[in-house]
C-alpha cells in the first residue's frame, strides 16, 4: 500500500494500520509491518522502529491527519508521540484475513515450540516434539491471542495440557551453597520449593544439589540472598533435567 496526498506530502509504504475510536472519532497511526507485536510483547523498545511517522491520522490510507482540537478533545493532549503510544498499546491492528491467518499460524507454532522446549513427560523425563504439542493444542481447541506474547500463552497452554496429558515443566538442577550457621534453618524454608533432593554435603558449608521448578528460581535466589545476607549462593547446573530421545504418544 502506498499513500500520498499533496496537502501533507506524506508518502508511506508497507504500512500496518493501528486504529482506535475515542470521543466518537476514529484515530489511526501508521506502523511498520510485524513491529506492533514486538512492541506489545516488549521485544521492540525503540518507537522509531515501530512508527513510520509520529503523526496521528483520521485515515491513514487517504493521508488525512487528525486535527489538533480533535486530539485534545479525545486524548487531553496534542502531543502526537504520546497519543501514538496510547494507540499503539490499546488500538486494534488492521490486517487482511490472509495476514491474520498467517500471523495466527506462526504464533501457534511459536507457542508449541516454547512448550516443547520447556516441558517433559514427568514419568520418562523425555521431551515432547513440537508436532506432538501442536496436535495436543488442536485437541484442546487452543485459540491464539494476538494481544498476548507467545511466552505468556505458552504458560497458559502448559496449564491446559496438564488436564489432558502427562506434561510438566522440566526441572532445573541447581546447587545451593549455604553458610553452616544459617544453612540448617534455611534448608527447612527451602524444602517446600525443592522437587527432588539429590545430595547434601556438610563440610565447612552446607552444599545441596537438587531439582527445582524453574518458576521457583527467583523466589529461591531471593530467599538465599536475604537469609544469608549475600553469603550463600545459587548455581544452575542444568537448565533442564531430561532424558535422551523424544517422547511419543501412542
């Protein structure tokens, strides 16, 4: 799509339009294709990489720029960059049916890839293939949400799949090194967060090797730092405790 009008001399190509209705009027901004999702998920932080122009339009395809008084009435300001940010965050992306279908298919596969990478069959410790996870997602009729990041949705999918199949996030193997004085007391506080205790070594310090849920890593790290006043440490030995070979569903 190419846009050109003699009144404002704005010429834009390869445009993704984001639209918002406010105060009974329509406002649009012109963005680069494939950049809106990146901005909303936090991957893209440079506004100039997302916006083709900091102008606010009433109709991008006709090149009609919004009037200053309409912007103030609708947004309480005529700061076009700030208004662009609001529309970019909360507006509706205008895409063709074909583009929407392609985007949904790609996001569906990306979500399945994240789930396959993070999860295993808890009984065999083997990972599932992306194709198998895609099939399972179709079986539960999972619907992709374009306004949520693929990582957020992958966590949702894991919760839903747990009700239908044997799946859980692969455990992380870590080593705690704790001062002996605080170690025994701290161990009791850490116990509920430990999935499998593999070894304990009492020498000059208390050293524990165990498996934890990756979602508990930050909580454990903060607990160790707080209780040992920075003397203890948490070291990741394996990001994923998995067996060789892919899991198959019969």
